[in-house]
C-alpha cells in the first residue's frame, strides 16, 4: 500500500460502517491498490463515482495483481453497479431484518442515479430498501397514494432536483426521520442543485436532515446511524 493512502480499517468497529472510496479522481492503479488492501483485511470494498469504462479497467488491473500475488481465496469477483456508478468487492451481504427497511424516494427518473447510490450504500451494510420513484410534487397525488406503504419504513431518503420540495412535503406528512438529498437536476437557476439544496435547508418542516448535492452515499450513512441507534435502544 502506498503512503498516500491510509485506510480506515477500524471504521466499522467505531461507527458501524465501512470506508467508502471516492473513485472519480483516483487513478485505476490507486483504486485497485486500495480495493486489494481492503479485501486482504477481510473488508468489503465500496468505490463510488465509477464509470463502466473505469470499473472495467480496475477489474482488469485487480486480476493482473491477483494473478501475480495469488488469489485471495474467496473466489468472488468485483461487481460494477452501473446505475449507482459504484464498484463493490465482493457483492453486498444479505439484508439484516433487525435493521428494518428504508424507503428511498425520487421525484423523477432523473434522480435515479443518486437514489441508486443511496440504496447500494445501505445494501453494503445489510440494510434493505425500497425504491419509490416518480412521486415529485408536480403531481402530488402520486405521492399521496404511496403514504400508507411509506409508513412501514423506518427512515425515508428523498432525492429531488428542481426546487427540492419533496423532502419538505414528506417531513410534513410522516413521522419517520426524513433525509433530503438535493440532486443536480433543473434548468438555469437550479444552478446544479443549489436551488434544491437551499430549499431543503430553508424548509419549514421541523427535523428534516439534508446532505450535500448528489450525496446518496452520505444519506445512506445518515440513515444507517439512525437505524443502528434504534436497534441499540
């Protein structure tokens, strides 16, 4: 392992979550080295912001290194999740029923990539989730028709672009923790998700939690903290 990468292999013990690797600005060699080190430590490797081309290059590099070093023994190959733009090694574990379920909502299909990243982040920690898509406030009746099912979830993650009103509406209708994720979708003054972010931060719905623009992984980890505390209680 190079000196410029110091893995936090104790994060699961401290916080109950694995260290995620930001892949967009790392080289193929750097990502492969980090993933290999995590697997040697018996930890699940999760790399975010990975295009299909870069993921394939990392998989090839990992195979080259494994051929040179000898296989790790588990026989599982890295898995690219194209919708979430992530790479995991190995695949996520089965869901833990004791953690309950999270509902991940998207205003429209343009929010799907961010929602998929949130769901994968949850899955990597054994949390089951349901996707509820196309329930933006432009057609409020679509959301209202889902409320009964949403009441069964322990936490709600709401991904929305444009004016970002979906989390506010949810937090005013349902009692569970609601985590808003601004999405970089919208014309002109939407400013790459800034309008959605400001709208969520300025929400009049009490108790709404907001993460950074497009940060599906961060929303998943916020939900995980809530679920773990709920189980511990």
